[in-house]
C-alpha cells in the first residue's frame, strides 16, 4: 500500500475516534440536561415553584389581635387600640418634598436627619422596601398625611397596627405588666416562637406570664409585587386560596380576680403617702382582689418605648417605682409576726390563755457584763396572751422566746407560708426569710445567741416577709388553717366570650393546729381594734368589725430629731403595718397594708386598712352579709 494511502487511513481513524468521543460527550450532556430537567420539574418542583412565585409574590404578615385582660367585674384593664405607623419607600419618594413630609409627622431635627440619611443611603432592592418613618402618629398627623397623600403617590404607606392600652394607667401596673418591642436577644432566645423584629411581647406581670395565651398567632398573605418591589394592592384579599393566605388567630382573653374598684379605693386612702403597698385576698378561696404598690409606672409609657428623660426620672425616684412592693420587696414584719410566735408557744404547751407575764417596759437577758436589755414601748403590768396581742407587749413575747426554740417559731411561720414563695406565678417573687438554728450555724458559726430568738419572736432580727405572704398567712388564720396558693387569673375566654378554662382555688397546705388555739389568736386580733386598750382602737369603724394586728417594724437604730423637717419621710423611720381580716366574726377578706417608712402601725396603717374594709363592704360590695357589730361583741368573752 502506498504511503499516502496509509497516512489518509490513519488520519481518518483519528477523526472517527474524535467523532465518537464528541458524540459520547454530547450524549452524556443530553442525559445530564434531561436529568437536571427531571430533577427540577419533578423531584425539586416545590422549591423552584416557590422561588418563581416569590419573584412576583411577597409574603405580608397580618398581625393578630392580643387578648384583652378584664377584672373580676368585667372591666377592661388591658385592651388594644389602633396605632398608625408611617412608612416611606425611598425609590418612589420625592426627596424635594421631604421637609414638608417631616413637618406633617412633627419630626424633630435629629429625627429628620437620621431618616433622610437612611433614605439616601438605601441601595439596590432596599430602595423599594418599606422604611419606618414614625410609629403611632397622632390624629393630626394622620389627617395631614391623608389630606396630602397625592403629593406622595407611591412613596408612603400608612399601616394600622394594634397597640396595647391600659385604661387604668398606673393602677395594678406591676401585676399587669407591660409590653415592649422584641430585641435581638429575644429573637435568638425565642427563635422557635415565630417572633419578628418590630413585634411586642410581655415583659412582666400577667402580660409576660400568660404571653402564649394572650399573644395569638400571626397570619400572612402573599401579594403580587411589581418589578421594583412595590406591592400591587387588590380590592379584596379575603377570597385568596389557602396557599396565598392564612388568617391570624386572635389571642385569648383573661379574666383576673382583681377588683379595680377596690384598687381605686386603696389608691384613694394612700393619697399623701409617698410609698407603700397593700394586698387583699379572699379568705376562703385565696383569690387576690387587690395588689397595690406605690409608686408605680404607667405601662402605657412603656409600650412604644420610654424616653431617656422619663427613664432617668424613674431611676432617680427615691421611692423606687420599678419595685413591686407586694411580692418582690421583703420587709421586717414587726408585731404582725407575733400571732405565729404565740401559736408556736400554744402548740408546744409552753403557754395557755391563763399564762401571765409582768411587763416593766424592758426585758433583761443574761447576766453581768453580757447582759442585754430588750425594751417594750410601754409598761403594761401583768399581761396574759390576749392582752399581749391586743396591746402588743414585747416583753410577753421576749419571755416566751426564752422558753421556746427558734426552730419552733420558724416551723410555725413556714406552715403559714412565710419564708417561702407564695406561687402567684408572676414577676420575680421574693421568698422572704425566716431564720433557723441551722442557718445561723452555717453562716455565723458559734455566734448564735438567745437574743436572736427574742428578735425573731417580735418579727425583727433577720425575719423578712412580703406583703402578699402576710396576707395569705392571715387568711389562713381567719379560715381555720387552710393556706391557699394566691390566685390571680380566674378564667380564660375566647374572643367571643366563650369560657375555655377556669381555675378553681388551690390549697397549698393545711396547717394542723388546735382550733381552740386559733380561736384564742383570732379573738385577740379582734380586740386589737374593738378593745379600748387595743393598739388600733382609734381606727375602729362603725360599719364592720375588723380583726388584725398592728406592726411598727424598726429599720434603723438612728432616731431623728422630731423637729427635723425631713421627718415626714425618711429611710430611718419605721415601717407601719396593719394585717387583718374582716368581718371579724365571719371573715371574708384578709387585708395587709404597709406604709413604707410611715412610722407607727396603729396611727398610720390601721386607719387606712379600716377605711378600705368599710369601702369594700358598704360600697364596692353592697349587700354583703356583715354581722351586727353590737351583737357580735355581746357574745365575746370578757378578758
């Protein structure tokens, strides 16, 4: 074969080899392309369909309506009002009209500069997104915007959103709590709860504790948008298919046990008192009718964000308006603690109704150089347990304390819920404190002295209680020893008023004490007001008999000069207490009232408490079965 033919055949073979290779590449490419098309069209169809739809559809959230909160009589104490937020769309906004627009909104110089800078710096798709200009505008601004809307045909949007409103302002603010905007930490912490930037959540009180019930569920609608990202509005979106719309679910309503008319009555009697607290509970159910802490903060100011100036004023207020004085702060209970010391002595068999002590105005503990003097406010002479409680004789309880152990007193206090969180379920509740021998041994090894027991016996030393704890304890004294969990929420209702869930009273503990011993204590507590020698006799009211105990709790050993013009309020003054229940013969409510640094419990706290009781039974709760005061007294044993 000729060399030329050999070369031609070799070249032809090489060409054929290349053709086969290229054909294989093409076939593989076709198979890959077909496989990819199959994957996109069949296997991964949903994802690509969503991407395609999102090019023309945008998801717009539909806010849910937060559930209302009402008091026991149906008064609305937390509701929703419409708030109008103004948004700008930088890509369609005529910047030459910005000054006029800012005047409509009432923006100050700093707000104008920041908004204009944000609008000018918006780039890319952000130029066609809604940018918040001002939230919760007033009616005048809304009217101006609507009147001149033609000047900004596509550049502004006004969106109505529900905002929390508290008609009673500061009243019960600590118990109700407040809402404010979620922050970056919240979005991380509650990532699974579908919160979005700009939403608001409960921060304290009932609003926080019952957030999941009140909040509801956000809805959404997928609306068409233009190439520039502007939403194309429709006359109606109600008929959209389920894949285009999910209706919001409104939150459920709460009905509380609080009585706002009673709260108003407490607020009236506290006029002129800069700081204090009160709690009112039903004796036989544990339902909380009132939780009052003064001073307070109007939660309406917190919803849209509190200004730096107001925030500084609150922080600098010496009466600490942020503190809930009913369950967060704890105090020395003073003589309001004595009934529990007396019960401990009675149950131990160390005293009875005939046991007497001679009060000379002071009690000597120890001998020689180590001797200490514990004083009483008066010289009472020979006193029994009944008189010791009626006239608040410290010497009687000092003498009892020498005979009884500290742990017996602590055990009785624990049985009545003192030194333990009550379980109300809102805010950060303080447990208070009841000292024991073990606590002293652990924290002050070898330093325990009998004097610690003496101080504990009269509610001083290291004893600390909250106002609500003491109210629940006195309710247990009044009802025969049943300690309830304080109940703040009565029921959950749907938006249409349908009852979804009710909450019955919950017994926390049954105190096992001799009924005769309880009767001795409650009889003496009635004498505190009815007996002419009682420490609160001057606070007696004719309409209803009240039983209770005054307390003047020392907070400092410093005694101010009575001519000092600052003596009207001083952190050195004693706390003024009154704890009791009414009516005395057939108790219905227990009331504990504290005038912080108010001075004498008999002079400052008792009159306020009896006014509250009179107001409740004669006006707030008309027709309540109140036993005749004269008839009831006639059947009381003479002491």
